[in-house]
C-alpha cells in the first residue's frame, strides 16, 4: 500500500494490486481500508465512488489538491507500478 501523501486527517494511497487499472488513488480517514473512496486521476480528478463517505468539503479539497499535483501522483504511480 504505497502512500501518496497525508492530507489533513486523510491518507491518499494506491493499492499495490491496482496497477492494471487506469491511474487512480484511494482516500480515507485513518488507516487504509477496502471501502476507501476511489478517485480516477485522468483526464482530470473525478470520483469513482465515495464509499468512505468523505464529506463534500473535504472531498473537494482533496480533488483540488490532486488536480494541482497530478504530475506528482502520476510519477509516483509509474514508479510503483513500473
């Protein structure tokens, strides 16, 4: 479970077995878990699902951070799954 970053009380991460899917991250409060929110990164950050029920205001901030740091996240994905 590679961590992309900690964003306030949330952790943004990849699951190590997700490398066959398009670039995306998971986000949740506390420790990573199977029902973490999933966010596709390309062509722009957009929600796949919000199973961890992150409040809209926090989710919007996470999405804005992902949009501003898309290249960084993409590089971390490529480094991990290469």
